[in-house]
């Protein structure tokens, strides 16, 4: 499934109160900027699917004029981007849960009812997005798995770490028991072939029917994604308790250890993943369990460890004033991650689908990279311009309104806007 999302991206990650005159905020710039950084990778990976390139079979991909460049570009994306950036988002979701509990505790509240309402609203947004717009939505699953965090909120720090890693590695162990249950569903090549036809069609009804079918199929057959998300939520929850990203300058030593350790583990596991096929061919014993299952579990560590290393490295850079000034440019992109994420979907459909411009997958990775760069540059500019005048992104504002049951003030005071523009 494509790596997408937005964590509890709006102000749910950050201390906020509202007064009669409007919202007052104390932003964690490092978290906002990290979320903006993650959105860059998420956009790129999502456009691989939105471009319909992922739906081509291998023969069709090799037949494209850009096949050589595509192979190189996809290899780089797989090694450096895929799964790593959605890992960051998932960590931020769990971290946001921790910050919400801390903020509610400081007010003498438990904060759980508000948290549940927020997730239910997010689930509704995700359901509309998944079944009526884009099958690759992850908001619905994020909200669903977020509810599973509630009974786990009082676990010890050690338990959060152990359980988070264990759940992440669980799918290879239970896969043999799940395969018979999903064997009745069509195979991935068959579903992708149908989807390519549906999404290439200029008829809205055909595209919508294809999206509903693929979205339903994906959520049943890709059951392991629940473990993927929940495991990372728990690790992010632990990081939130420790304050690793809320105050990174206070935890440089620990962040440095995490960065070095996870980087080494991630590189080793990624290399193992790239050579496992020839290893199994050379040593047939590796094809038999438990060796085969153990290898699959080790390979799953790679993207998790590298995603954590990216987040820790980003936090360490943010501790340096010169780097913090540069990286803070990404903060508005992260503060409006929900709006930007949904906009990326609509733009991708408008450019590549048959109901839009109909470019499709014919131009390979070159089109994906050009569209991704254009969209991200425009969204970075738009996020800065929008937040100079408004307190929230448009979808973040609606999300907050639905959660609190009252309309928050959107526009900033004229004096504040003039000051922001002058800066």
C-alpha cells in the first residue's frame, strides 16, 4: 500500500488553548518542521500510485521509453524514501497522543473524550477520502488504530518499546494463518490490472467504482498495515513521553545514540533485504522455516530503523541554530499537513487520471518527479502565505470545528498579519 498520511497533523500535536479573542499557541517548531519534511517523501511515494505507474506490470514498465531512468529512480526511492517517511508520520501520531495527554493533565483533565472525538472526525474524513476519492488513504486506518492506543496509554516506557517493536515484527509470524482467509480475494496483479483500466477511463462513474472496489480489497488483504501503524504509534508515544522532539536540545546525547544505532541497524537490514533472494537461492535451507520467517522479520526492521534515524537526525540538526533557521522553513508545510495531503491527492488525480488531464503512466518516473517537485514548491509557498493570514489550514480548521463543536476563529488580526508579512 502506498505510504501516505497525515499524522494528527494540525494543532493536536501542540499545546493550544482558546480564549474569547481567539487561539493562542506555543508551537513546537521542530515537530512542525519534521512533519513538513516527512510530507515531502510521502508526496513522492503517493504519486507513484496516483500516476498509475505502480499498476503497470513489469513487461509494460520495461516497454516504456524511460525504463532505464525509471529503474534507477525507483531504486533510489525504495532505498531512501519508501516506508521511511510514513514511519516518521506514524511516530509523530503516537508522539501527539502523548502531548495531548500531558496538555490535558496540566489542565486537570483526562483529555480522552476530546481525543476520541478528534479521531472519529478524522475517521469520517478518511472514509470519504478512501472510498470516494483515493483508495490509498491512510487517515481512516490512523484513526482506527489511534483508538487502540487508549487501553495502552498506561504502559511503562519499557513495555512501549518492547511492544512497539514486537507488533511491527509480528506479520511474518501470523501470515501463514492469514493467507487462507484472504485466498478467496483476487490477486494483486488482477486488481491492479482492473484499477489501471478504471482510473484511465474518462468516466467518473467508472473511476469511482474502481476506487471503491480497490479500497475495499486493499483494507482486507493488507491486514499487516495495522501492525505497521500500531507499532510505530507506540514508539512515537514513548518518544513523546521522553520529550525527544518537543525539546530536542535537552536530549542530544540520547538522540545521538538513537541516530547512530538505528542508522547502522537500518542499513544492515536494508542490505539484507536486497540480497535475500540470491541468499535463498544459494542456500535452500533459508527457504524453510524458521529461517525464512526470521529473515522476513529482520528485513522489516530496516525501514523502521531508518525512519527513526531520519527523525533523530533531523532533531539533532534542529538543535543547531543555523540549521534550525533553514529547517524551520518546512514548519508551515507541516502545520497544514492535512490540507496539503488531501490537496496532493486531488492534484495527482487531476494530472494523471483519465477523468483529469489523463497523462497516466506513459512518462514514467520523470513525470512523477516533476509533478512532485512542482506540487511541493507550490504548497510550501501557499502554506507560508496562508498561515500569515490565518490561524489554521482550511481542513485543520474544519477538523477543529467538528471536534470542539464550535467554530474557531480562522483569520488573524490585521496587526498580526502585517507583522508576519513584514518579517
